C-alpha cells in the first residue's frame, strides 16, 4: 500500500506554509518554562550513558511524566544513549531521597545494567492566576527534585530543584511533558553530565 504524499506548489504561499508547519513542530515543542537550581560534583567527569529514570510523580500526572520520559528517550537515542523508566509509588511515609528509595533505585539500575540513575520526585504543585491587562491567565506550576547517582559507586553526583510552569495550566499534558523532558536533558548538558552536542 502506497503512502499518500502531499504536494506543495512552488509559490511563496506554499513555502510559507511549509516554514509555518516546521515552526509549529520544532519551535513549539517546549511549552514548559523551567528554572533549574542545581549542584554537581565536578570531580565526576563521566557522561551519562545508560540512564534509569525513577519517577515519583502523583498518578494524575501520568500523561505528563510519560511524555517527559519519551522525549528524554528520543533525545538520548539520537546520540546512542539509552533511557529506561521505573515508576515508584508516592507514599506519605517515603521521602524522595530516603535511603530506601535510593537503595531500591540503585538496585534496579544495576539490574538494568544502567550506568547512572536519575530520581525525580514532586515537591509542590499549584495553579497561579495573574492579570495581563484586562485578562486573567492561569499557570500550572510544579516544583520537583532531580538527583543523579553513579550506579557503580552509589555516590550522588548531581542534585537540583526544577521550577516549571505552563500558561493556561498544563493543557496538553503530552506537549507540556515533552517540554519538561527537553528541559531536564538541557540541564544535564549544562551541568556537564551530557555532552554539549546533545543541546537542542
């Protein structure tokens, strides 16, 4: 079965349409606006190669978190690096960086033959209203932590807090999640845990 092909005229209108479509696809992927405050052990000079992402987000954020890790996988696989995901249930009695979570995450990373593990967990979520002229706009805001551990040594080599928001709420959770995934990868590049060739 042949795949139907679109035909574009060589007119300026056709060129403008193609450019507009590319802008929408490429330029509007990241709907998240994220600020990162992190610390890295700069004696650690290895790049992340095979990463296990451990997610500790509430169940209602499943669409966002799935899109986030899918985007991270896309970015990693484009550079011959791998990402796998482990979901750990969020309970009031288990803190994000507790010894139990760290131990379980490192063991899971060893089982998956990962070189590093990234533990992500929610700190806070809120909806903020702000006025722009005569209009009110809503923003979904999220604060979460990210810790990277070297699997072989068990040492934490990076810890950061991510503050992110999206206008109009999360809206399309998939698109917002992809934006957060991009922001996480970019932060890992900026903190020298991934090569600069991975920056988009």
